[in-house]
C-alpha cells in the first residue's frame, strides 16, 4: 500500500513576498468608456477592489491556518503526488465520499460543506448522515504534483479509484463532482463502478452533466432546443475553453508571470458562472474567499498545469461514450439554475448517457454549487446518500 504522508500547507515567506510584490506593481491601463462593466471581460473596478483588499486587508497566514484545521495528506498515486484532505468524521470510516473540484476552483470550493457533511450533529443534523470526506486536488492543481504532460479526466478517475481503494483502503465509496470534477466522477461511475455490490464507486452525484451518448442525435424538440442553446452559450462564453484546450502553453506564459492576470482570468469566470440574480460577485463570495482560491493556484505555481487539463480532454477522446453504452452506476443530478453555460440537457438525453435515479431542481445557485449554496449542496447530498444506503 502506498504510504500516506501528513501534509501541512506552509507557503514560504519568500513566495508570499514575491506574489505580493507583483500584485502591488501591476501596471494598470485605461478601461473602455461607455460600456457595461463586464461586457468585455474582467471588470477593471472589481479587479482594483480585489487588489486593494489583497494588499491592505488579506492575510494569507490566517487563511492558511483555517485551511490547515482539517487534515491534509500527500500520497504518490501511479507516480504522481496527490494532495487531499481526509476527514474521518462521525461516520468513523463507514461512509466514504469523494469530492472532486474543477477549474477555476479548487479543493477550497467544498470548505464550507466539510463540517456539515463530516460532523452533522455539530451543525443541526443527524450523525447517521455523516460521511468520511476525501477531497483531492486534481493532478497539476493546488498542492498536488505536476504531471510532465497533460493528464485528463479519464486518467484522473483511475487515479482516484486507486487512491480510494488501494491507498486509503475503502472497498466501495460514493463520489460527487461538478465542472471537471463532474467529468472525473462520471468516468468513475462508467469505468470504476461496483460490480455485484463489490468494489469501486457505488453511486455518483453530479451538478454538471459531462458524458454524452453515442450517437449524440437529438430525439425531441426539447433536445434540439437544448443543443441550439448550448451552442449559443459556448459561442458567447467558450473562447477560454478553446484557448486552454488548443494553445494552453501560450496562455500559461502570461499567467505564470502575473498574479493579477491569473486573478482576472479566474474571477471573470466566477462572475460569469455564478448565480448573481439580484446581486453582485461580492454578494455571493467574500473577497477573502475569492483571493484564497486564487492563491491556491499561485502558491504552488499551478495555473499552467491546471489549464493543460483542457488539452488532455481532447487527448483522451472527449466525453463521448461508446456507441449505445451508458454509465450504469446509479446517478443523481442536482440542477442549480444559475448555471449559465453548462446547463443540463433534457433528462431524456441524460438518461441515454447515465442511469439517472435522482434529479432535483434547486431554488438557486450556479456553477460553483458547493461554494455558492453550501446548505442546498449539503442537503441534496444527504438525501441522495440516504436513498443509496
């Protein structure tokens, strides 16, 4: 069994000073006049606000201490050092739940859900709803090791199954994910699900549908309308995807040298993909939350390898299932209605790709569901797991 090493986040002072210096020395340029604030991408006024908070109020050491309140570990899995949180709560080893993040998020997305999921009796819940939580950083993200070449979602699913079974010793487990984490979790269900109740992933929970059926031919007016709407959304918002999937190294050259550029690249997506109906970015997230998520990319120089993950998606063959096959692992889907780009297909389409056993419509929340609406996220996971048990 691979040795698991305790890990403590402890970014060097010299690294923090280097980041801070580059943030303070950022060279501003004029914003366009007479246009809505976010129309051409990142808002200059919001980024200036973030810079001011970063330099005058933000305390990484305090955030670092908060992150370290839960146990972190590193284990080498198939040659890659994988960072993960492992919280054995009131479930006491009996109910493992693997949570997978995406881009431009991090393991930190789940932070406000950890207590209620692992220690429900301390948060107004019932101890029988508790999970063991395993929350890894994707390869090349956060404090995980960096692959020498792009590694994709299907390969990550294999890593995660090895982590759960061979490294941590869980015979079976539950898994949840959104964004790339949803794709990883989907491949876990498709290729590493339990067989006759033994070994692997018992059930999956998604807040983004990843896999598509083959043939991907619409079979209803609703499916035709979804395909048209989805194509329009990607035309409007998907340029980042094609850049990161086709020429990630060019983008990485700029982002690796500029903390403020990295902040803009990430924050623009938090604004575009969150449920901001009647509110603002800072009405959903605190400035500290936003900067901490950015710092997790900066502290270990992970922004370059994180965007390699998009090139690996195409390198692995995309998200099409083999002709006529679907993910037979029982699948729950939670639809958070503020998702503006990766909104779900009609259920009929999804059922050709997944064994959908649960579908819930949430009242609010967007792409970063666990971070935007942790109470709804926790409640849906509890209900799903009760049904699985």
